[in-house]
C-alpha cells in the first residue's frame, strides 16, 4: 500500500450489503426454491432476475440511492422482491403499517417524503382517503408485471455501502405519532449473523413468515432465510389452521409466536394431533405469555421457547440469548445477555447502577439502527454518550441474568413509591386460569396513582379474590392492585407485535367504557 490512499477501498471491500449477499446466494443455489406462497414457487435464480428488473424499473422512475419508497402492502412475494430490488439500488423501503388509522398512516408516509409510492391492489383504495401530496404511485398488479417484463435484467451498478439505509420501520410509544427507525444494510447483516450464531440456526432454514413484513420479525426472518439459502413460506397473516398444517409438513427453524396467538394454535395442534418436526425454536417475548401456555406449546412443538427481549431499533439485542426448556412452566424469566453487544444499566444521569438496582438499558453494537428519520433532537437524546438508550428498565442479578422491570416512561408513582406493572402482571399470569393480564395506573386522590388490573380469564371459577390473595402472597402492600376487572380476551387492545397497549386501557378508565365480560 502507498500510505493511506487505499483505505477507502479497503473499507468498502470489508463490508457487504443485502443486495450483494442475496445475489451471491442466488449464484450458489439458483434452482433452490426461495419463496413459497400457496401454490407459487420462486427459485433463487428467478427471484434474483426479478429483483434486478424491478431495480431497473424503479431507476427508470427516478429512484436513486438514498431515495425512499413507501410500500403499503400485505405479505406477498412481491413485498420481498421490492425490498431486495431497493437494496440493490441503495433506496430505502419505508414499510407502511396498513393497520394504522388514516391520520397516522398519512404521517408515516409524509415523514419520509417518498420518491414513489408502491401499493398492493388490496390497499390501493386507501390512497384516496390519505390525500397525499403528489407522489408517483405504482400499483402491484398486471401493469406492474408488464413493466417488470420489459425492464433490463442487468444487475444495477454496485454503489451501495453498508451504512446506507435499507428499511424504515415505524415504532411508537404510549403517546405521540410513530417514529421511523432507519435500519442499515450493516445492521441487517449483523442481525442475520447474530440469529444464526446465538441459536444455531443452520443454512437452508425454513422460515414461516406470518408476521407482517412491516414489522421487524417478519422482514428479518425472511431476509435471514434468503441470505442463507433457505425457503421463505409467505403467509398472509396469522391463521392457526394454515400454520398447524405447515408445522406438520415443514421443518421450520424458528416459529415466531406472539402473545394472543399461542392459545388458538395450541387448540388446533391438539385437535389435529400435530407435533413439531425438527423445529429448533418457538415463541418470543415470554414475559407476555402465561407460563402454562409456554409449557404446553413447547411440548406440542417439541422446541424450546425463546426468552427474548429486543426492539426494532436493536434486533435481538440486548438480552435474547436464553430459552425456556420444552415442557417447562417458567417461574424465572431472567434474561441472558445477547452476544456481540455491549450493555450498561444506567440511572437518569447516565451513571452505571450497581447490581440489584433498576437501570435503563443502554446498548451499542453492530445490530443497532441508524437513528430515527428526520428526528435530530430525539436522536441526540436517545444516543447520548454514544450509547442507544432503549427506555427499558432492568435489574442485573448476581448470576448475571437480567430481570426486566418495565418501561422507563411507564411507571406508577403511588404515595412516593415507584411501581412497575410487570411485577404485578407476572403474579397474575402465574395463575393458570388467566388468559392474559395487564396493569395500568389510575389517578387517586390520596396516593396520586394506584395500580389497577385488567384480566381475561378462561372460566368463571377464577375470582378477583383468588388473584388478590396471590398478589398479597407475592408483592409488597403498596404494589397490590386496587381493583381487578375482568374483560373479554379479544377486547384487550394490542399493537402489531402483540403487546397490550396500556394507554388505550387508561382511556377506558377515563371515559368509563370498560368492556363487560
């Protein structure tokens, strides 16, 4: 080398992108099926050809490196094709949540100022109600297919770099409009490698992607499989009958199961006497699942349950390495720190807290996102000191495990004491007649705030008195729920990840419209 003149080229050679890695995989396994959707089968060679053509078609529309493509569509092979095509161009796919209300969806699209809007035929009718500014629209259908057929199959010029944005996935808290989290090629490659390394998921895996592709788990499971020569089973949402059939016929590597979806799958598997075949892992977010369901689904699927804790912004980081053994009813949901990340627990002044003291998780590592789109003030706050602050509270135990406490911004302050709802919810969910439970805060003239519990029960034999007795046995007096209300399971409002939305339940209290059982 001549001094430092070659350093930029060395750096470029040291990083791969999603488009480049997929192209390389397609050259290795051209005739292997990459995507299966119903009766459709698309090989790696055919998928690579289509992604090159779509990339060239988009380039002809003026889409260039760094431009945003707003994509509004259900799960389909076309969704993955567009993501891969954009990856080859260096464009960023802003994955739109079609479940959002009109005002929220309009905000998400306008936030990223897209160069082009791509929409499936199913969701095309929403464009009129969104009243977007002038943006070219491509509807995925016959005309779209005609354009692909006429486009050049030549691979786009390789100008994409690892730190370029790949996706924008939207996140939201209990208040405010969604924020757009930018996920880079670097982060997505690191996440795929971390899943393989942490859980031993082999190349050639089968991924059943029923979760929406606008969600981290749906997209990342699909891409992880495609980068390693696996097969992606594209499912248009959660259907326990369809999913049970795939459990019976396919060797799925990791079957993601969200809270609220496990009970109907258990029933279907039992009804058809189906057991898992060679499955390595199932489940996610064990804290939100009744323990008896964890034991039952792992027994049926013959796969351990992933005791995960991550985020759209971080991937599996910071603590998703642990699993719950098959048939085990978990009583300890302590988390195991994930590999290839650094984790600190800090107080409000960013000082490390001692073991046994709650602290906010601050992380850094290669899986981290690249900040929120067009939100410099938020980024400056969340990335202060060069660490991403997750807004989640943990306690580090003497054995190194991490106990999740709750969100920093959701804390019940009752008579000067801090109460974290997760502590109460764990006790409620330990009762096997509880289908699900959530604790929220209610204003109180004496204490300021008090915890109240909303419980979906399996049968009427479960009473509030039984649950109160359990709480008295497990929790300090000031943590006792001041009221326990039974509500229908389906009435509990959930986000797209299956998490119960506390702010919506608080609104029930304020507006005095609690659903009757």
